């Protein structure tokens, strides 16, 4: 029996409460969970704390405008972003897309158009990141990650993770088999202002290892690459190799089997 996919969460960022209410009402009717932020700074906090599946980002906001907010989002996350704006100028659209926006919707827009754009962007993102659609990411027989509940299962026992620990772990898992530099992990987990705080990163890697490793002093999942960063075990390749070996073994057995 397959587990249902978790409800998608969308962060609505707009300084106009009326616009947030309008968008929220239509998203709620379609079964999405919603979060709201009235400015760019609040949006960045909500993004770090709740890790939404998509961000609807208004361009014209006081303080931190949509373009600057998008720049900071891209320092910590590859979450899909749809820009919302009253501007129809092509240069603004190009600027937003160049900064990493996934789509651009001009106000006023109909609920049907916005929902169609959201579905299309989420579909493209999920096709590029198929593991995100898995309710459980299976690392091996001992360790799994529950994406819906954002915790880990170690030897069948659920262990809760702090939001920062979960962000660190998922960044490593997304790049399994590759070295993730210190500055990338720090930016993804805490933001650009912490980019040089390697002591903080070491501390949280220690917390993570105590929760998921059988022997934290001899890790099997999170490896230290001295002077560079950290690397998560390449569990996908290992699974593929195991499957290939199993298939090869079956084929060999069939070849050796006597014909009737």
C-alpha cells in the first residue's frame, strides 16, 4: 500500500494583507497548506523554519524588495519561486528569471492562471528532484528519513530533528556522494551572515552524528573532508550497484539451471 503524498506548503510573500488573503483563500480551496509573510525579512525566517514547497513572492515591497529577497533565498534554498508583480516590463521579468525565479505572474491574475502556474512549476521541480516525492528516503536498512514528518528513523525508532539539523541533513542527502563545502552548508542552514562560522557547523554535525550514527567517532553516513566540507554516503549508487549484482546473480542462476 503506497503512502499518500504530503500536502504541499506554499509561502505567500506580499506586503498587502488583502492580496495575501485572496491568494490564501484560493490555495486553501485547492488543498494547499499556506504560510504568510508581510516582507522579505519575515519570508526568509519562514523559509528557514518551515521549508515550504514553493514561494509566491511579490516584487514591490518596502525594505527588502522581491528581487533582493530572491537573491537571499537562492543563497539558502533552491525552492521554486514564482514572482508576483504589477510590472509588465520585460526587463523586470528577465531580471527576476536571471536571479533564479521559476516563473513570473503579472497582477491582476485569475486564480485559475495562478494555480496552473503553481502546478506546472511544482511538476518541473519534482521531475528534477524525484527523491522529494518519496515519503520515506531509504538510506539503508538501519536509517531512513521521513520527509513528511521531517525526522529520521534509526533501527525502527523515530528520532526528532531540530529544523537546522534537518536542513543540514537534507542538504547533504541532496548532494550524496559529493563534498559539500562548509560555506554552502552554513548558508543553506543559517543564512549568508553565518558563512564563516565553521565552529557552529562542526557543532551541529556532531549533534546529527549522535542521532544517526551507530558510532559517531567512526561515521558511516556523514564523512569529514578536511579543509573542504562534509560528504554524505552515496547511498543511491550503492543501491543501484546492489540491484545490478542481484540481477546479474539471477541471470547467472538461470543460465546454470538445467533445461527440462
